[in-house]
């Protein structure tokens, strides 16, 4: 692949493999969302051998692709009346429940219907430390992961909660459904996690490169072909639980990036729920802990494979 950046807004690639143009560009331009790639193609900003192309065009060896990246513009994040469950709120912070399928904050090509859009409508003010696109966002969970998130309304709260995350003192407990039967009743997975060398949109366990990642887990219930587990994070790396369970040989049910290709249980995205969160209040220094019920989509799947009464607990509050 040859790359010419004489003009920062014009990118040029020479293909050495056969693939649809939109899929190829999504790999090359990993900093942009797939929706954004589709958008610039529709707006006639992608050329193959000098001619405007369509997303479904099948590239051939030797094709030269030119992409004109539109000038960046300041995104205006619009408040939207999207109901969000708030478990706790005061002048400094909030604990909210993010539903499955919702992106946390806007990005080019995905500017609406995010958690931030909903928060801007529902709350009178948010911390500005993370800028206009991520106001109040202290940490994130994936689009198809449901569960609890901390929101900073003041800069004081943002700095305090960020420090607690950095020092690994915030309790974050997840519930996940895996493929296969997890062998041990409990354990600790400690590895390095780094960018996948073959697919830059994925993360992978590395022998000696990347950032250390530690996941504590225990089995809540074994079904005939699946295992329900609880995980408590000591670190918060991108896709950590998803990568670690794949490494263990038990990827999450429904995981489009790290799961099995042949999904026996048909669901939209990984079966992962951020169930509990504990922290020290930024102003009062009071220890706080919040728990959530499993959402309906999770309960429905569990009922189909044998049910779970929620009686077993792995970790102290």
C-alpha cells in the first residue's frame, strides 16, 4: 500500500488485495467510523482510477484509490429528548443507565442519538473537561454493552473520578454470557492488551507489549453450552472483558468482533452488562455503590437456555 499525504485532506492508496472499497477504507481509515466512510463515498469524495466510485465497488489489484477528506467542522451537539434512567444525581455528578445499542458520545458520522445528546437535554450542566463532544463523560462502555456509567457535572467531580479510575479504586462489576463451559469456578486473567496487528479495529492479548490488563471472574451458572460469569475489572482497557474471555477460549455470546462466527444464540451484539459500580463521592468522600438489574434482553436469553435466579454473588459490595 502506497500512501501520499502531500495534501493532508487528500489520501491516496494503491491496492494490493481484492475487497469492497467501503470495507477496505474502513480498515485503512480506522480513526473514522464506518458510517462516516459511507457518507464520504455517497458525497462523491472517493475516486478509483480517477472516477467517482460507489461503496459496493469491488476493488482489483493495482487500483488507485483517492479519498478527499472534507474539511473538519466543529460539531454542534444537539440536546435530544431521549429518556435515560438516572440512579443518582446531585450538583457534582450522576450515575446513569446506558441502554444497549446507544453510543456514549458523538463522533463524525454519528452525531445524534448518543448518551451525550440525551444528557444535554436532561441535565442543566455537565463538566467541560473532555470538550464539547464528550461533556461529562468520565469513562465509556461499548455501544452494545448496557449498564451503569459515571457522569461528571462539575470539573471537580471529573478530576476526582478520573483519578479514581487511574488508581483503579473504582469498583466495576459486569455480567457476561460466554460460549462454552468456563473450566474454573473463578480466576484472574492478567495479560498485556495491545492493538491487533492484523486488524487495527480490534484489540488482542500480547506477550510483552501494550498495557497490562487484569480481570477477575467467577462462574455464576453453567448451562449446557454456555456459562454465566461475573467480572470485576482492576484495569479498564478497551474491550478488556471481550478480549480476555476470547483468550480464555470462551468468547462472549453475540460478540461481533471476538465471538464465534456461527452464533447459536441470535442476539444483536455481545452479551455484556455493566451491572455495578462503586466509588468515593468527589466532594463528600462518602463511599457509594450502585447496582442494576439485568435488562430484559439479557433475562430473555437466560430464560431460553435454562434461567437464572440471581441468587449467587461473587464479589463483596
